[in-house]
């Protein structure tokens, strides 16, 4: 039923103390973990960073980080032991976990949204992680470990932004705002689902990379500050059926202005704790829907992975670091301008 951890390996894990920046990230010996009933032990092969990981470190994420928690919600690894009663995974399976510990399907609750890997449950920045069985999800076989580790947070919230409450239809026009990982995933998924894609970016270099990724039209906001008007021009004045708004409040009003009648804006990401809500009517009197998304359930994740596998899609990786370079990876992610995911790999 189980296999012991590698006796030649000294398990280690990074632990985070919030509000201390990179000084609060320390590498420590990890007590050899064992899975309990309905738990799975995974040997980590790769993990990736998200904006929420920086917010957790800064203390601005809506869910507080537990002092000493092992960070990161996104990772991939091999099942090396299973606890009693486990049926969702077997030894040798290549798996990822969910973002929320026990949100399997259906409406999200406040309780389920507060239990997260890498926040108040130990995450993936370690040689081993123990997952609850209900968190275990198998990954598309064609992806490398680094690519699979890049999927969860940014990939799943972009997927939800295009498929909830109802999926976009072939022939719809989708607008993506922002060129972080969420925006890049949104371009790829929208094309996969048969949509026309308009993208907003901030440089000619990024515009060219977005076109290569599949965007049909790209507007450089530095050259066209009134980019909402440009979107309306590209759509014959009608606007777009769906917006994946990955920047937030600074661009929300323009995204709403670019949305078609009865269209939908999917507002992505957690706002820093303590920020004030915008005054007045954020919809400007328009008949459009505005939804704010929190990643997705296990069922959403499995649907996303099926689509990725069916189309052979690969996520965009900006840079990969070795496990022992975690501090450098954090610094690069937070201070530079990566185009795609920042990944950490383990031997």
C-alpha cells in the first residue's frame, strides 16, 4: 500500500515567515513525511510561483499565511506512498494538487476558500508534499514536469474566466487585459475554444509574442491610451462577449466599456487586503455581467486538463530555476517582468 521515501535522500523544505520578505524564506530539513488515511505522499519534481505567493509573503493576501508554512500552491510530482483507503492515485502516478484543499465541485463556500495549499496547508516548495486524496489530480501526459507545474493557479483561473458561468462559444470575441501568466493562458484557451482574441499589452515586443501565441489583434496601451475605443472599432462598435481582466481596478472601467451588451467581464485575482472598493457604479450603467473568480474546483481543473491534453497545448514558461535557487526565483518573479511562468525544478 505504500513505499518508503528514498533512503538516500535527505528531505528538505522551504518555510515562510510572513512580513519578513525573502529573509523569512528558509530552507530546513524536512521530517520524512508519511501519508495518513486518504492521503497521498508525492515526491515533488517541479513547482511554480504566482502573484499570490508574493502577497502571502507581504501579508496582503486575503487568507493569512500560517507562520512557517511551506509555500506554493502549484506543483507536480510522483506518488511514492498512499494511505489507507486511497483510490484516486497509485504508486508511480504523476499528479498535481488542487488550489483549495477540499473544493471538489459545486458552489464555492467561504470555508472551502479559506483552506489553501501554500497558505495554511503546506505547499510544494519541498522535496515531498502530503496531499489529501480529494486534492489529487492527474496531469496531461504530453507535458514536461515544468510545464505541468505551471498549470494550476494562473491556468485554472483563466479557464474559469472563459468557461464560467457558461463557456464562451466558437466565434465569440474575447478580450484579454494583462500579459502575466493569467493573460497568456487566456489567449491560449480562447483560441482553443474557437474564439477571436483581442489583447491589450504595453510594448511592441509583448505584442509580437502575443500574436505568435494566437492573439488576432493586439493593442499597445502605451501608444493607444484609449484602448477601449480601439476594441470597439475592432468589433464594429459592438464590443466583446468576454473579457479576462487580469490587471484589476486600474483598467476595469475600460474593460467594461469594451464589453458587448450582455457580455461578461471576468475579474481575475485577489485584491490586496485593505484596499478600498471603487466609488459609484463600476458598471457605468451598462448591461454587462461582472464576475470575480477564485481559481476553481477540482472538477474545473480536471476539465481544463482534458482540454489541454486533447489539444496538446503547452503553457508559456519564462524561466526555470533549480530548487536551491528559490530566493532568486522569488526575486526575479517579483521585481522583473516575466513573460510566462517562473518554475522551480527538483532532480
